[in-house]
């Protein structure tokens, strides 16, 4: 697609994936979601289609085998894009961070197969809250009429300026998933350590840790203050994994730290993200209003 191609909600489908947790937040007839697969051993479920967040977390709590996620193949993505093109003229692909999932790589291959004059896949470097915010802002551009170039500029704005911060209630799922060693898990659990993490350039990085749940919100506030401008309105999305009671505290923290922030929505993190963080994960994404 040429950068000057005119796009609207009438002629363009936004295709994202379940790593953005769009259900109940960013929904419209021209927004489609490709489900990643959630695998419990030999059993496989399509996120949001064959397993709900409630079913996933219930199963996770008693599972003897840690779940894994798997991206769709390029052939599956090509079929989804072709179906979308039967309804609208163009597709914009905004998928899970290319550094955390192979979904974007599969989508780029699918676009080449289907036709890059009709499909543009724009690597986002976003996950969960950040991806849902990006899709919502791209949809806002489509509603007023936009171009491929303007959506690309929006993606670059998010890559440079979106701050995604989160914490985990337990290190258990990182340990069970092989992302930290058992000794590190045991030490952290005994000390009641809560890691503070951030997504930077599409990758998850630890930026601190606190001992005790009461220190989590001050740590998130400090990280938000450090990573976002004070004099620019922010758009914010907040996510949780089975901890709806934590939302009010995060909202209060955001409003006190950045009074000009607009909290667009709050939502529950689904199986794609919950596989890696487990229940009790809470987080937010904030981006200067573009």
C-alpha cells in the first residue's frame, strides 16, 4: 500500500491479535482479532474463542503442566486476511510485539502472499494495554479519514513514547515457565519480592523490585513519573489478571501522578498474557496524546 492510500472504517479492517486483549475494550465491525493458541500439554485452545479468561485462570490454578502460547501460521494469517478483504478493501495489521511473539513475522509473510497492495503489517513493539491503546487510536484516525502514512506515524509515536508498566503477584509462573531459576523463585518468594517490569522497544525488562504489596503502587507511580511527560495529556489503559479490586488503586495513582491523564478503559488480561504473568498481574500503558 502506498503511504498516501486513503483509509476509513468503511474500507479498512484493523487486524490485531489476542495479545492486545481487545474484547470489551476496542470493538467495532472493522476490528478483527486473530486468536493465539493456548496449549495445556496436548490440548490446544484458541484464546477468546475456545477458552475464556475465567476458564483459563481456573484451569491454570490446578494445571500440572504449564500452558504455552503459539502464534498462528502464515497460512492461517493469509486466510484471515483474505476473509477480511472480502468485506473491505484494505487491511492494517497491528499485532503483538515482534520481539515477544512470531505473530508479526507470520503476518508479514501472509501480507506478501495475499498482496501488499492491500495489506500493510506495521510492527508495533506493543503488548496488551499498549497494543489495545494503539488499536483504539488507529481506529480514531480511521473514523475521521486517514492514510497509511498517518497510521505508520502513529505506530512510530507509540514505539517511541508508550510506557507499559506492570507487576506480578507471584514469581511462580515465571519459574514454572522456565524464565527464572528455582533458586531465584524461592528467594523471591521467601522475601515476598514483587518485580516491577516495563516493556521497552518491544521487550520486557525488570526496572526494580519491592518487598511487600504495599510498596507496589508507589513504585509504579515513580516509574510512571519517570517515564512520561508531566505537561502533556496521556491516554491510559489499565489491565489486571483476576484482580479487579486493584483497579481503583491504579486509577487513583494515575490521577495523582498525572492529573491530565485520560483513562480510556480498564480490562482483564486474557490467556495470551496470563500464561506468562499468572493471576494477580496488574499493569498499565500510558502514551502522550497524539
